[in-house]
């Protein structure tokens, strides 16, 4: 369902930047690495949702640029 995919894509996509922003204010190297690790995992999840969206034929435009940007 396109609603579920778009909701998950929005959540994971915006989480990347939020975690990077938090990492810049980290209180220790360990905290920084933890936040950046979460951001990386969210980027992987975003890539998953974009691939799923591309293969679902729910959209009528190319998202290849976004897929390349994440990679």
C-alpha cells in the first residue's frame, strides 16, 4: 500500500539527518559513533523503502537519482 510505504520512507529518511545532527552534539566519541551508526542504519532502511517503491509500480516517475544518492 502506497500510504504505508510513504509513511515509512518519510520516517526513515528524516531520521538520517536527525541522527547526524545529534551526532554533531555528541558528548563523547562513543556517543558520536552510536548516533552515526543509527544514521547509517536508517539510510539502509530508506534504500529498502525506495527500492520497494520503485518495484511496486505505484509511482510514475523515476527514483533512480535518489537511489544513486543514497549509495
